[in-house]
């Protein structure tokens, strides 16, 4: 199952959302979601980010691919770095809350919705050590 997600960054901080539903309800999530069958992954990324955050984003760099177990299946998570372009920030769709986190105040691993986020956010943190 393909998915598209983003590490949305602004002013040295990253945007995470609190999940509304299972799996991992109440834990912090990267905004994103599933890619529809006839949809380009970047179109899915744009759609999902607007639905979940209210923001239009600009993908700036492809960060990598992670495999994530999700509700009895595996998701091929295509992950981009991105910056917000426009829109009014608001939690929508599958999220109850949005919050910007700096390098030093990222959620603990047990507060993250999926295990791959530990590696993804560690990579983001390392890339921003001088920020």
C-alpha cells in the first residue's frame, strides 16, 4: 500500500499532528496518507496535507522511503521535506491537534504514532543541528 507523508518544516521546527483514530490514536503523526490508485504521490501529498493541516505545501526534497506496518498491512511511505506556502493551519481529517516542535522538544519515541518516525525525525534533527 503506497503512502505519502511530509516533514513540514518552518523556522527550524517541524509540524506534527495528534491522531484522532486507531491505529495509534492520540499519538503524534507526520501529516500524510494513502496514495489513491490513479494518483501521483505528489498529488496525494498535496491533497492529504490540505485535508489534515489546511496548508498548501511545497515539497523541497525527497527524504526517503520507509516500510511501516499499519493496521495489518505494510505501507510504503514516500517521505518528503516540505515548507508551508499558504493556508490557515488547522487540524482536520484524521487529526485532533497540530503542533510545531523544535529539534530539542520533539516527542519521545513512545509518543510517536509509528516506529519509523523515530528514524525520520532523527534524520531531520541531524540535518538541522546548526539551525
